[in-house]
């Protein structure tokens, strides 16, 4: 799986979980509406990465992959 796919999946999961924890009208799991700030933060990072090509989670995924030698061999170089 490519790094971009991993980051997109991770961002999607974070957005869905933060919406479940923050949206009072649609979720039975509502904890606090401040979770919606996490949704806004991840969404903003996705938006700015479309223009700049930089997404902070890519650094985390690449560092994790370098520590996991079997997975690092399967990553594309670009």
C-alpha cells in the first residue's frame, strides 16, 4: 500500500471518529463537541496538502515504515 493511500485512510478514520464523538445531532456516541475541532484540523491539512503537496502525517508514516523493515521494502520511492 502506498504512503498516500495510508495517509488518506488514516485521515478518513480520524474524521469519522471525531464526527462520531462530536456531532450531537447524528451520533449516539457523542462525548463533547470539541472533537469537531479535530475534524476541522484534519480537513484543513488535507485541503492545504492538495496545493502544497505537504501533509504532516506522511512524515509519521514514512518514519514508521523505516522502523518496520519488511514494510519499508514494499514502499515506492516516490
